[in-house]
C-alpha cells in the first residue's frame, strides 16, 4: 500500500493532485472532521474501490459550530487518523488549519435555502450554512469525480445533494449507509464523550427507530401512533429528546395516515441528548425499500 501523503495548505493540496488530474485519473473525496472510526473507514474504502485516488479531509470546521457547541472539545487525533485513512486506501490526507480554509477577509458563504433551516437546521441555526460552505470549498479545491457522505447525517446529505445540483457541480455525490456498533448505536466521533456503559444506554436510539419500523410492519399506518412506539422505547433511558420525526423526501414531517408511497419514502430521524451528549440517528421507515438517499438532483423541494 503506498504511503499516505499529508498536506496542510490548499496550495499543497492542488499541487499534490496536479499529476492525477493531468493523467485524467478519477478522484474520490471523503470530507470528515477526523477522529476517524469504522464509519469513516467504510466511506474511504468505498471511495478507494471506485476511484484511482482518494483524498480524505480532516478539518473540524468552525463555521458549522454554534458558540455554545463543542468546537474546542471536539476529539482530535491526527496520527491515528493517518493510520485509519492509509489502511482504508486513501492516498492523500488534507489537514488544513482554520486560517487556511477561512483566510483573513473571507466574506463568502453558501446557504441552501429551506432545507437548511428545517429539522436539524432549526435546532442548530447556521449549522448547514457552515457545512455547505466548507463542502463547496473542499469540492472546489479537490474537484473530485465523486464525493462520499454518510447517511448518518441524513439532512447533511440532502443539503449537499441539493447544492451540487443547484450549482452544477461536476461531482457525483454518493451516500453511504450508516455503520453501527453491534448494539445498534450509530458510530460517531462524539460517542467518545460517553463511557462504555453510557454508549450501551445510547443503543436505545436505534432500538426506538426499529420499534417504529416494527410498528409499521405490524400494520400501524398513522404517523403519530408510529412515533409513539419510538417514544415508548426512548423512555427506557434518560434521553432528553430534541425531535423524533417521520420525514418525506423534502424533509417535511409526515402526519396522519401514511400511504404506501409515503411510507416507502419516509425517513425516521432522531436527535436528542443522553448525559448532555447530543446524538443523531435515522433509518428508513421500511427497511430495504428506500432507494432514494435524500432528495435527488432536480427533485422539487
Ligand atoms: P464527521 O467526521 O462526523 O463530520 O463525518 C464525516 C463523514 O462520515 C460524514 O459524511 C458522515 O455522515 C460520515 N459518517 C459519520 N459517521 C458515520 C457512520 N456511522 N456510518 C457512515 N458514515 C458515517
């Protein structure tokens, strides 16, 4: 396996990619905030399988954190990230500093209207503007053939797809299913804030989502009754719920009796805190049926 090259400035990144570009090689990009785990490694392996060269970015993007959030505390371990990225098949790791991505005088940001202010965006105002801005910067620097995003961040995937379609970006946005621990807990860098015992408690989230799936499979079709099955499971642990919704493809909450078509498209999304650690997760209402990974380019929103 060739050694991983780590670059820290946009200029270094561009020159490291120049040869691959001259040769017309396909390039995959996996944007991350680091502290890489098996979920990230899955995205990197997928990219390495589908592209000649894979770039992993490791950047804790300050513009997507509110002042009250965990920017300073966010876990960081570059040496371990380099090992994980290399073993998963990445050729380049881009690790810029905030001033590299936001030089003095920077004044431009990107906002995906509508999608960015719903659901998670309502709980975290400005978050998706920060995400869209940094992702567009990374896409412009790398100009990848494909860019890989986890379904774990369902709304982020939708925002990025919408931006890529609206701005005619020459990159295919690929969504990758969520990687979970055996307990069902979705892997996340923020899980490191929780002890092993509390991570076991956090598995209640995926159990709750599965309970909603089971209620639908059992014949329940009313959105509120379906969500009630999830709430009942969440009540087993000290979860401070932010939201539990069934969303349509445009990320609008579904209500009342679901048609089979609505159910096939519906996504169950959760956010809440356990011992002050914010967790998010999501699943399709009907396992295996949902082929659409967030709104498709061109879909009305
Ligand atoms: P993050 O470092 O948390 O910003 O995540 C970087 C990318 O990895 C995003 O596209 C995430 O959706 C994705 N990701 C994070 N956790 C998982 C997971 N458990 N399974 C699949 N993808 C994930």
